[in-house]
C-alpha cells in the first residue's frame, strides 16, 4: 500500500487527506496545532465548499453570522452577511473529521524533509522519522520555499486581540492612508483588529513598541472607536504574520504536491484565505491518484495542477488589485500605489465573446483521474470548460458555430440540462 504523508492540518491539508481516504488510500497527517487564537471572516460560499470537502464537524459550532460594514473610498455601506470562524474551534473540528475518516494524526514539529528518487523521509521533533512514498506539502506559508516564485508587494498583517464586553456579533473593514483594517467582535466579547500594511513604507517601530503603536493607530480611527465603543482592552496581545502574495514556482512532481498557501498564498483583500486554500486542494486527490495509479499520465497530471494553481493565483490577485484601485483618496501613497498595479493590467473579468470561443485539448478530471478532452476556451476560463450539467460543451459550440439552429443542438437534453446550457451560452455572448 502506498504510504502518503500530509504535512499540515489546515483546511487544505485536511481536504486532501479526506479526499485520499475516499479513494482508499492510507493517510498519515503531521502537524503542529495552532498556538494562538484567531478569527476569520468567511462567506456562505466558503461554508458550502467546506461541507463539500467533508469538513462537517469543523463547521458545527465554529461559524457565527455577522453583518459586515465596509468603509472604503470615503463611503460606508453594508455588505452581505459574513460568518466569523473561530479558528481554535474550527481546527478541533478539522481533527475530529480527520480521525473519523481514519486519517492517522501525529502532532509534532517537522524538523526537515529529505526527498529521494523513491520517496521521502520526514524528521519530527521528539519522534521517530516517517517514510512516505508520496508527500503532500500543506504547511501554508511556513512550507520551505522552492526557489524564487512570483511575489506581490511585501505585506504584513498585525492582528490585535483582546477581551471586551459581551454583546452583538459584528465585523467591519476600513481603508486607511497607509493600509487597511479588518475588525470583528464576538458575542462573548472577544475583539479582533487586524491592520494590513506595507513592510517597506509603514515605518513600524521595534517589536517592544509595536503593541502600543497599534493601539494608538486604532484609537486614531473614528470607525474603530465607534465599532469597539471605546471599551477597555483586557489581555491585549499581538500576532504578526506575512500576507504577501506568493506563487510557488513549482507545485507538483511525480511523488509530491503542494496545496493551499504552500502552493499559492494571496493578499487577504483578494478574498478569503480558506476558499483560496480549498481551490487548489480539492483537485489534488485526483491528481495524486493519477500520479500513483496511471504514471503514464504523470506529465498531464502535473500540468493540470500547475496550470490550475497559476490561474487561480492570478485571478485572485487581479480581484485584489481591483479592490485596491477602488480606493481613490491616496493614489500617491506607497501602499496603494504598489497594489493598484500588481500583478498586471489584464482585466479580472473579460467581456464575453461567443465568436472568440476556441476549442482545444486540455487536461480534465474524469472518473477519478486526470485525462485529456476537448474543452471550450473562454475569456474568463483560459484553461477551458469541459461540460455543464453533464453536457460536453465543445461539440455543442462547434455545431452552433457551423450555423446549426440552437433548438436542434439542444434537443434531447433534460429540462435542467437545457436550462443550464442555455444560461451558459448567454453568458458567453451567444445570440439565439
């Protein structure tokens, strides 16, 4: 039996481990458990993705709904409901899901990984070394770098946490002259304020003065003062972490793969980190299954994972760039100037063009393996779309481009298939 070891017990590592167990593999997961309390704001879409990955226990009591207030470009408005995910509770649920699925969990700090032509040796502090035929690197930003990849502006997020008075759950976002802040209150009075700034231009003081400096910046903000109601900050503490956008130069080999933030870590303004982690992790079990059981398709599987990770990274980066560009008050400030132009000038959502649709052969996921099929290349999906509601799109698009009537092309589909395919065609600029 193939010995598979996953390094990292966050959402990405957990999703891969559960996916591999469903495919019948024995999986060992090694991780240090989180040592600090944290809170994350996630959307309903993220919760659905977590459920789809099989992380049910992790969600049972970890998410609290909150109305999020946004203060951006001098304007204030309420966004959709945000769910506040308590990471210690969520992480305990992750481990419960993993144990229930039969994943062997080892708590410990990985001291090093040695890779050979036929496998890997993982050295763990205070334990015997582990051997693995296949390695999943899911330790997030702590994963060793594989070389110089694509990096965004150097960014750090300073998280302050303290105990306030119990009350209503709420969250807010505020743009500032030299960065932006996310803030949240839990019903139990736990308060969070995270300030994201540029490493080079922020002029931050030394570590000993940083906590007091953050307190002063928070008190300088009218939005933060109103949000936290000027209460005393009991047990105030600080946790600093990098939030620089990073794309690893290589994310898959014949007997290893990188997922989550170990493959691509994006700016927190681009969207929720958990969703981004899952975006690369959910495809990984099929890629691994192909590498192990159909080695003749190894190059195809590696190409699939590499291309998908790169495309996801650029998509999220462009979304973040456009959010930064929406803030017009501080165009010449270094923080905003650098981020409104990175990673490129390409539009995040290109205009639909049915005439411009192309058909190419590309890697796809089919019957538990990476295979190759004809896909439709669109402005928003440069890697291609294979099917909608079980209907392959390439033959359909070919027939429509040859002038065949839409009614004839769509004949024989179920009502639901016809509705979904018509909807997709309309989004691509098709005019019946």
